[in-house]
């Protein structure tokens, strides 16, 4: 939804002059038609035009820009590639959008110590490309890895298809250079995995831009495994595929990745990507990757084949070479984009559930879709229970978005009900902030706000995100604002 045009009450001239002195006139964007590009992130249902966009190239420039924002009490929102799916980079009223897209240098590669230092605008896939020739890779691999940036991955604690075995972004960030909301530059973490003192690195990763901006990121590299096997099993029911997932984990096997797609997703992918790997008549397919030593990959691959067949798989196909392996994964990673062939719009959610509840939750999601009158396609990280239900709709139909949002909210409540979470990797942003009270008590949320207040007492760093507010979420949010009565915390 596009915010209405509003009158600018702030005197922007001194702010703009200060910005231009820092980054140059060419890197300060003010024209309305140019600002349209920055109205939203990957959650395109919500749009709001920033007052100004600035494009720094260094830590020093980011710090100088933020100091100006602090001086004039101007809210700022950090943005990378704009691929986020929760509205985390959605501009707020009369804000400055600090875009890190020009900060795209790989600053240092230290293969002996398996680490690399990058600026936040570096694209996720560039890290692996830079070190793959030496036998290393960067493990977190969101489906958007060819366009999403490391800075955004850090802000949202992104995952990917290989997070089951290797973990999400926070497991691969060793240290950060940060610009705090007052413009101060600090270093947290370091160059080794374990540092004494408070884990400020862990606190910052996933904080969604509410504590400051990361300008240099030290990442952990992983040695490329000796052998990789990818298996594709097709099933006549989603329930059978879900049972296979539980049995694989119960057998003590931790695959590098384990993904499931339902029939609607399979056909959408084949229509667009034409992998010729996914059987169009399958109710569900399971993609499983195992890696390690040659003998380990072979033994685990054979055991997974057995488990899938025991759970009713019609067939299990094993990629015979690297090209076929990439083709199998290409279909999965194109699944979100392929949904554009199924409907004019889709609304994706990002809940997490225990694997043992998979069959029940998928049945409930289908029932909710029927109740609300919308088709729901399911593509998800089956190994760690991270669901990505895609609700298909037409935004041109009056009231459709509101209904779809309600359906998405019911799915999130279902995830919490069975012992899960309202987000696995997309973050909370503006999209899911109203559902935080479903998962956290007022005391929990109050504690989080005190942490945020310690970093950002002026409340200028990505305000209005992550936490519910009285204005956006009604009565449910008012409890969380009580500790700050008299102080504008949101």
C-alpha cells in the first residue's frame, strides 16, 4: 500500500547540504521520480517514499551521515540490495535512506585462517566466487544469493538451503565494524570464533538495522567438502515426504540441505525453469544434499535413498555430476520467482515449526487456505522446519491484500501454537511486528526495548520496525510501550 503524499515539515536544506559535503551531490538522491526506486524492499505490498537517499562508499562516510541524522534528529533506514521480504528496509515518514550498494569491496581474504572481510554491499554469492578456486565457500546461501547483499543478510540473520548443517548468518560472522546511531564507530567480535565479554556480535546480527549499520563484516569460510551427493525423491503425498524428513534426521544424518516443494510449486518451477528433473505429477518432492568425505557421502546417500523408499517414494534420483546437481538446486532457488506465473501477486510467510508437527501444520495451512479462499503453495527448508507458504492473490482486487495478510497471520499463530516461531530467516520488519506478542511476553518485549534504547536513545535507527506499536498494532501493543511512557520509543 502506498503512503499518501504528505507535506514535508522539516527544513531539509541544512541536512542536504551536509550530506552533499560528505558524499557529493551525485550520491544524494532527491528527485521524486528517482526516489520511487527506493519505496519498498522485496515486500512490494508496502510502499513509502523516503525524503532523501544517500549512497556512501566507506565507514567514514556512513559515520558522518549518521552524525548529521543524530544532530538534526532525522530518522534513518539502512538498505542493501532491497531483497528483504519483511519490509525491514521500508522507508518511514521523512527519513533518510542510507543505501550501502556502493560499498561493495572485498577488503581482505585470509585463507590460512579461513576468513574474509567485506563491505556490506558485497553480494552474497561473490564471497564464494572469490574463494572457491582455493577450495573454500561461504555457507549461508539464501535463494536470492545472486542479488542479496551481506549487509542485509547480517541485518536479518538470513539462512538458506544449507543452514540445516552449516547454520545461518550469525554462525558465520566473526566480527563487525559498526556505526552506532550517534555516529560513533565501534568494533565488536574479532577474528577468532570465541571472544571474551558480551556477545555484541550475536546481539547485532538479526537486529534489523535498529542498533546501527554494519560497514565491515568479518566472515568465516568453510572448506569445500570432498564429495557432494544430491538426491531427488518424489512422493504421492506431502505427508509421506514429511515422514521421510523426520526419519532421515532420526537416523542421525544431518544433510547439508533438505528442501521440500509441493505439486503447485513443482509445476510453477517447471513452467519457468524447465529443469526436467521435477516430476509434474508428484504431490511433493524432497531435495536432499549430503556432503563430506567420499565414503561418508556415499553411505549417507544410500541410507537416505532407503529411508525415502520405505516412506513410499516412487523414485529417488541421484545427481550424477556437478551440472545436474546445480540444475536440481536451480529449480528450488527459482521457486519464489516462478510463482509469478501462477498469480499476479503472492504473499510469502516465514514461520518455523518442529519437524514432528510438519504433517499437522501442512494440513492446517491447506484448511486455512480453503477457509479464506486462496491457494497456498508450499516451499520450505524441511530439515529445520522453516516454512515458506506462498499465498497467491491479485492485489488489484479490493480488500484482497488485507484478507491475505489475515491468512498469513493465522499461519504464524499456528506456528507459535505448535511450538515454533514467527520467523526463521526473513526477519520481522514492518510485516510481522504485530505478531511479536504472540511469541513474547510484555516483559520479554520490554527487555528488548531497553537494549534498543541503550544503543539508540533518540530512536532514529529504523524506527517502527521489529516491535509492535500502538499506532500500527492497536491495543495489543500498548502493554509493551508502558516502560517508556512520556518518551517516544517507537
